[in-house]
C-alpha cells in the first residue's frame, strides 16, 4: 500500500504568501533610532518582501548565494528573513556584538556575496570592510538619512523592483534558507545552515501551546536579537500566524523597553535572562521612586532562554503578574529543544514545586530526541540526580557544521549532537542544566555545579548577578570562586561577604564543602556577544 497524500515540499514561501493574503491588515511596528514608531501592514510587508527578492535577482543573486545582514530588529530585517530565501539565497545574520575582526572573518568563511546593513551600523561595517569584499553593499536607511552614494539604497532597490512579476526561485524543502554562526567562545565560530524543511518544522513545533504558545491574537515583542539564532525562530511563527510584532530597534536598555511596553503593550516577549534581570531591577527601582510611572503589561508572558533562569527571577516577575517561561537550546538546534511548561501530572503540586520546575530547562519538545550520557558512555537513569552530557537529534538539529569535518567531540558515532551541556533528567523528563562540561568544578573528586551555586546566590536580596568559576587548589585540585555583583544601594562589607553568603548557601541545601571559600565583588559580569556570562574572562581575571 502507498500513501495517498500529496508530496508538497515544506517552504517558507507558503508562510509568506499566507501572511499577505490572510492577515493583510495586521500590523508590524518598528521603533526607529529616534524612538518614533513606523507601522506596516502584513499586506505591505508581503509586497515589500517580494520586491526585495526581485531586487536581489536583479543584482545577480544565484541559488545558494549568501546574503549577510548587519541589522537591528525591525521590519526590513524581517523582510530579509523571507525575501532572501524567496530569491534562492541564504540569509546569513552577522552578530553586531562581535569584534569587527571576527565579523569580517565570519563573513569571509561564509563567502557572503551581498551585505544588507543598517545605516546606523555603517561605522561598524567600515571596521571590517577590508577583511571581506562583498559584491554589493545595500544600506537600509534606518535613521532616515541619505544613503552615501558609494552604496546601494535599500528603499530605492525595492521601489525599482517588480514584486508582481517576481517568481519564487526553484527549490526543494531541503534547500538552505539561512545560516548562523556559533558564539565561538572556545574556538573559531562554526556555521549552522537551516533548510526550508527544518525551519517550517521548528516553527510548527514552536507555536504549540506548550512551547512558545504564540497566537495570532498576541502582540509579540522580540527583544532577542534577530542576529542570534534567528531570534529563536519567533519571526517565522509570527508571520505564519499574522501576529502583531513590535520591534524595539536598537533601544534595548531596560528603561527604553519599559517605555515601549507602555506605548505598545506586549502579550508575549522573548529575551535572555540578563535582559529580564535588568528589566525587573529598573521596574522595581522606578516603582519605589515614582510609583505608577510604569506598568507591567497585563497578562504578559515571557519566554526566556540562552542561559539558566534563576528561580528568584521567575518569582520576582510573578509578583507583578508576569509569567516567565524557560526554554533551552542552541544555534545548532534551531534553537528550541526543551521547554518548561505546566504538566498535567503537576496540577496538584505546591506553588514552590511549580516555581522549582519553572526554573528547569524543561522537557524535550516534539520531534526532538534527548538523552543524557554519563562519563562512561551510558545513558543516565531518569532519576533527577545522575549527571551527564545532553545529546540530541531531530529534524531541526544540525548534523554537521558548514564546511567543517564531522568530529567525535561534536557528534557521536550513532548521529547525535553533543551539546557540551551537563544536566540531569527526572521521571517526568524535566531536564535540569547543571553546567557546561568546561565549567563544572571537580573538588576532591566530587563535582560541584556552578549553575546551582549561581542561582542560589542570585536569590539573595543583595545580589544582582553571580558567576562561579573554578580556581586551582593544592589540596582539593579545584575550588569554587564566586564573583558577585551587588544591587544598587547594597554595601556588603567585604569582610562579611563570605560569612553572610556562605550561611545563605548552607540554608539553600549546599554542603559545607560545596560553598565557595572565596567571594569577589565585581562591577559587572563580562558577557559574550549573545548576553551569556563569559566565564573565560573571569578565569583570566582570577587565575588563582
């Protein structure tokens, strides 16, 4: 017997046409550099995106050519998400927070042919322009200023294109659509290439109620940069459902985000934990100084990822009626791989248990297989205690890197991605990240989780941020050192820090041998280009 189903390839073009024809009147709002707002309907967006694809064809774009973007979150960047693959190209988002030399190296490694860049980011482009020659540089006049004559004007290109006569480039569902490079904190960044098939499947899974819970009736505020793992895939979901999007542009300071939330109240927002830490601190500080200055949008739901989310942060937002959900993933996983959500089995659980679960990485999403492998190469039992490396496989998980040989430190012989994250998994399939393999602390032959220590320290009312690293120890091989950032107005005397915080950790269930012997008060925890704690810099600063 054969299936009677049609063999229709999965394609982003379907999502684009769906948005333009079904949701034509819905809005896409972008905040400009001067903080004013501009609005486009999905019908306008559909036409402009097809015009971009037509214009790229006129520039000689060939199937598989890479088109780089150097842009903030706004409507034109969203046009690139669909317009570049519609023309047969591969969108390559360049991370604007990297050093110029690294951006130039990545553009060269990807062999980017065309660059689309915001005019406000031209000074950054000029710092790496000598490292890679683009056939064309297209400038989006984000600020409204005139585009320098040596570059192509994005708006003029679209105005001169033919969106009606444009025909989508031929492709199959495995054709590439976009690529992102890993953060490269332990070596050169590596390219991950997504396909029409992987992106559509990831979008369908992400839009499920127990994942992003994205709805057509939502107002979505994507704070996660569009150059970071394709903004976690949310732009594709929003276009598929016709969801109203409010793009913050370059204005990511907590005060600016809170101000935008008053003008365009979101119902769903996404961002890394450091963004939400800054947001709640700014909000509570303003409430104390000027009550009523800002309001948290009623019923706001937030998906947080990119790093472990402290339970204290989830509780802090809950006090103001905001639900923080947590997901885990990587550039290599598109990136959604696990989500923490309310399980039916836990409907009668205590409030404390719900918060404890919310602070976990959650359960594997549909289509993703996940296992925890111990040091001896065995599958860890689902007991919530046994630690091992997370390994995953699935239709939107990469099986290799762009033009890099497959090696056993990244992929197993039976085809699983080795993530480098250490975790446990319990009887309900809740994954709890305990560390990165390189960040685990082995003291006296026993493992200490730096993530667990950090989360407990950040539950202390005086601490804004905490990062724990291993330092050499003659007797125990390694010992934990805690680097802490105090909240504004807090003045713990250095002589009291160890005693006060040591007692705090003991109260949170840590054994005495797990408590750091040393605490360093610092001004700020260094961060990677994606907002994660950059422990390499702390290890360099505190080598012993």
